[in-house]
C-alpha cells in the first residue's frame, strides 16, 4: 500500500490539523510524517497507513489513491 503524500497533506490541512497534532494522534514522529507527505517514504506498511487514516477519520483509500491526469 503506497501512501499519497499530497492527499495526506491536503486532508490534514483541510481539517486544520498540524503535523504535531497528527503526530500526537498517531504516535508517529513528526519528521516521519513530514517525509511521508513529501513522498520520501514510499512503503510505510499497511499498519501505519491505517493508523494515519483512522487518526484523520478517513478511509485508507482516501490517502493511498493517485490522481489521474485528465
């Protein structure tokens, strides 16, 4: 399962959630979350993706999809 960093950041900012707040909700390091959003971590594991999705109250597919160009 490959996360979409842009989608994670877009949802997080739409929810007015800081990386620090997401870190507190997930127990994941802020730097790790930042690298994930920037696409520097491509295979974090399903457990971490599910943890982030749960913390943001979205489905895992919402943070793993890729936008297709039109």
